């Protein structure tokens, strides 16, 4: 959730340079619909720590009409496969605001666990909200078996 308006120039630049990064600690991917290959959002690993083998995870579907249709959960699972099966990471984590019930439901569906709470860290709508820390370990991912597909 952005705190400031985004200029059209910055937005265009984001789209044009999206996916061009050669950074070893940032891996971002476009999300497309299978049927018509429409670009609906992005998912990525941020600040990958190759020594301790963990990474933050971020996801965003820009077009609201694509929310709640399973795309986010699907993309999360693809990213988890990449992170644990190919990149040999040990842990993935993310921050989510307490009022983002859709995101929390999607992460729980992907077996992310609530690990902690950053109390009243977000001011939104004249009210302070908690930020929830969620994470999943490699062993928890492996224990999902067929359910991780
Ligand atoms: C968060 C986000 C990536 C989730 O992707 P999505 O495709 O919308 O989510 P899915 O359809 O895969 O799953 C949503 C889950 O929430 C549930 N859900 C849908 N609408 C809901 C709502 N209004 N309130 C609570 N739960 C809801 C669904 O039932 C589903 O759970 P289930 O699989 O157990 O039935 C997407 O909604 C998004 O990009 N939102 C805006 C940006 C954002 O919040 N990013 C995350 C920041 S931490």
C-alpha cells in the first residue's frame, strides 16, 4: 500500500524496467493470466540473504477485478517452489497489515504461520493498525507434500 501518489512517469519507468534487474538479492516476476496473458501484478523475493538462506516475499495484484480469484495463492506457490526447490532457501517471511484479510487468508492457505506482531505500526484511516509478521520454513513447506503444488 503506497503512502504517496505515484507519477505516470514513475509508473511507466517501473513497468519498462520491470524484470531487468540483475540483482542477486532481488528477484521480481510478472504475474499473467493463463488464458490471455494479461499482466495483472508482480511477485518477488526481496533482500535475499544467501548466507542465512532467507528472504522477504512481496506480492501485489494491481487490478482489483483479479483479486479473490486464486491468482495470488497460485503465484505464492510458484514462488515458494522457486525459493525452496531451486534457490535452496530455508525461510520466507513477509509483513501484512492486520486489516488485509484477503492477503492473510491467502498466506495461511500457503501454510505461512503468524510469527509475531509489530503493534500499531501502520497509521491508516485515522487509526493505528498492527503489522503481522508471517513466515514459512523449508521443513513446513516440504511437509505440505502434494498440497504445495
Ligand atoms: C493479497 C493478494 C496478493 C492475494 O491474492 P488474491 O488472488 O486476491 O487471493 P486468492 O484469491 O488467492 O486468495 C484469497 C483468500 O482470501 C479469501 N478472501 C477473498 N476476499 C476476502 C475478503 N474480502 N476478506 C477476507 N477474505 C477474503 C478467499 O476466500 C481466499 O481464501 P481461501 O483460498 O481460503 O478461500 C491480492 O489480493 C492483492 O494483490 N491485494 C492488493 C495488494 C496487497 O494487499 N498485497 C499484499 C500486501 S502484504
